[in-house]
C-alpha cells in the first residue's frame, strides 16, 4: 500500500491508499447489511475492501489488471492472517470481481465492492471531476 501511495503522489484522480480501503470497507459492509439477504462477517468484508486495490502498483509497473494481481498478492496475507481456506476463496473472488459491473452476476462481496468502490468517492468536492471517466458514468446518478 505504501508503494501505491508513492506511485500515486502526482495522481490527480482518486488515490488508492489506506483511506480508500477503509471507505470502501464501510460502504460495502453497510450495503451488505442493508441488502439483508446474506450477512457476510465483517472481517471478510473489511479484509477484501482493504486488499481490493493492493495490485495497483503491479498494474502501474506491468500493465497487468490490478484485480487479478491483487488477488495473487492478497493470498499470502490472508493465509498469514489466519483466514480459513473457504473465507480466503470468498475474499479473493470479491477482489477479482471488484472492477466488473455490479449487475454482472457477481458474488455478494464482489457486487458490494464494485458499488462501494464508486460510492465511497467524494466526487462532489474533487478538482478533477470534469476529467474523470468514473464521474461521468457512475457518479452523476448518485449525486444528482
Ligand atoms: Fe480497483
Ligand atoms: Fe478501489
């Protein structure tokens, strides 16, 4: 994550450090609670949210999709953190799905991450609003 923060120092658009992970975690968990169908444990949602963009530095350096790279990088961290292999599969799938369209038949965690990734951004106060492709297609629906 520190590597990402360093590589994004000059980035005008949203950055992907710790606070982005925390914001996505809070919004994704709220979404899951509100939806009320299946309640995923908070630890699973927060782990997935904190790790969902961890592959960004790989994408910046190699061009590999950061969702795939992120899942690969997250695996040893989740193992070291004591998650069960079942929980790890749920989290890795959510990380892989976080860039897909939320209505694209995703797992609950993938859908929550994909939505929260947009909803957790403060586009209203962003100086790069008019240049951002995310603002154009997603945020206007939320803000106006
Ligand atoms: Fe991402
Ligand atoms: Fe993100």
